[in-house]
């Protein structure tokens, strides 16, 4: 078990990293870690996570009652407590406001698709929880069912909550989530997003849960077809996505390929030409 002094040092360090990596700004976000005695060390409400020091940390009991420290515990205390209650394996929680990931929720674009093999291996899919007012018990209750099978979730118009067996683990999941959003957005800007074939997604997720672990409920179902994967992936044809042209509800991109010789400035035009041809069935 990590001692309290080390946990304090890590929360200060990862708060600064979240700020430096543009995963939160100003008074956004909050970090916590479960201590050896079962109490929770968390950030104080209303402090800048990029400039934390020891006096910005508060100790609460598992029900949220303040035990030590200055000021009030984070306003998202209920969210953190829900994570520790639902997941006995969870030892650290980071809530941040990663901008691209949030933009996906505002644009009503799901990140719960199986696109990147490494992400399917380590994170599975990232569900988006429907909107609820920040800092409320209602928000904590909305995310609770998702926490059971996911280490990273998005909250509509709000941000991400990532669980880990230590602070580094939770931070890696947060970074991976935002990196996935960046790659997905870039691919979409270039023309389209090719999803992994469902059979490959299932194989990768099963391998990942066995090799790297994950939420115990998902690990226990590692051999089941839908272990930790969303319905959108299980039901998809492997390569379809909403039409970027606005023509028709869906386009089948399995027939769309971009020439590897295409010069970078022309890539988008070539993709659009092929998309239009595919839509017209030629
Ligand atoms: Zn927030």
C-alpha cells in the first residue's frame, strides 16, 4: 500500500500534468486516491489543479465526511465515492475536462467505437453518460452503472472520469481517451473513420482483459462476445459510419480506399470523390 505522503505527492504531480497536457484548465476537475485505511485523499473544492500543493488536499471518510485538511472537499465528491463503492479494485480516480473528448459529446458523436487496436486492448470502449448537473448525487448515480464495466467514461457536455489501480493508471486512461478523440477527429477531418471488424474487436478485447486486466466484472466475462464492448460495435458491419456528406443516413465505407500514392493536399478530395461514387453505387 502506498503511504499517504506519497499519495499526496502524486496527486500534486498528476494535477500539474493534467493541466500541462491540456486535460483541464482553471478550477476544472478533481483527483483522489484511496488510502490504506480506506479513507479518501482528494483535492479541495475551488483550487487550480495545475498549481496544487499539500494544503489543497483533504481527507474524507468513505461516506464523504471531512476528516482532515483545509476548505471543502471537491464538489464532485459523490462521483469519486461512487467509483470507490462500485469498484473495490479502484484505488485512484481522475475527473478532468479533456476538450476534444467533450467536443465529441457536444457534437453527439460517440467514442464508443472500436477503431484503434491498442485502445480496444487496454480500455475497451468509452461510453457517454447522458447529461446531468455537475456536482450532484444524481450525476454520481448516472455514472455508477457504467463504472462497473468501464475504466473510462465520458459525461455529456462535461468531461471524463477515469479509474485506476493507482494515479498513474488513471492518468494513462485519461490521456489515452483524449488521444483517441484526437486521432478519430483527424481521421474524420480527412474523410472517414474505419472501424475494426467486429470479430477482431472481440478478439482484441478478450486478449486485453486477460493480459492487462480491467474492471473485474468485464474480466470475468472476457470470453463472452460482448465483454466490455458496446452494442454499436457488436451490431456494426465493420466499416460503416455516418455519412460525412450528409447524403443518406449511412455510407458503406468498406468499399472506400485512399490510394497510398495520393499527395497529402489531394487526399481529402480523393476521399470525397470515392465516397460520392460509393454512395451513388458506382
Ligand atoms: Zn467537472
